[in-house]
């Protein structure tokens, strides 16, 4: 299997794992702190390969997340589309930030996402989000370096494997 096909599989496996992690139940005390996994994965892929991620794809992933979560249809779709739009708009700058600045940018992106979620819930007439949930963007920013390094390691291994195969052929 060639390198591009393997990276495609890694991309889709990452999206599916993010959706599954989003559904993973946690104890009620820490449930509001759960990071928004689909956003973290889409941020990584938007930075790594902009040709693979688009606002439309983010919207589609959000619709699937809404259906899986039983949430208001279009809620996560809108939020992920806005998030990917912002990341793609500032991709050339964000890619070259040091890791701590990237984590800060991820925190701001996730905070923006959380504000949008609060606004959508308010307009839909839902109850306000728990106060503890406002720490979820901080948790997402704290694990960002690990998410980034995990995906980057897999991509580096695939590039190395693809390069060796190309030389042998």
C-alpha cells in the first residue's frame, strides 16, 4: 500500500477514534472536562495537510457527531466548520508556532468553539452548560502536544516507509 493511501487510512481512523472518544462515558464529576476530540483531530489535519480537510468535511464530521451524540442537528457541524475555517485561514502562521504557542492557539480555538456551543444552546432554549465545562478547552490545550506528537509520529513513520519503498522500486 502506498504512502498516500496509508495516510488516508490514518486520517479516517483518527476521525473515527475521535468520534468514539467523544462518546466514551466518564464519571459524572469529570464528564464536563472531556476534551472535544473531533476538534483536536481536525485541527491537526488542517495544519498538517490542508488539501485533505475542508470546511465541508468538517461540517460532515459534525453532522455524524450530532447523530451519534443525539445532539441538536447541526450544532457540532456548525462549530466544527467554523473551527476548520479559522484554522485553514491562519494555517501558514499556526504551523510554524512553537508547541506552547500552538497549544495557546488551540485553547483559543476550543474556547471559541465553547462560546459558540453556549450561544447555540441559549438560542435553542436548552439549559446552560455546567460551569466546570468551561475548563474543557484548557484540558484540550493541555493534551494538544500529545495529540500532535502522536499523529506526527505516525505520519513520520509512514513517510519513512513510503520513502524506502519508493527507493527500492
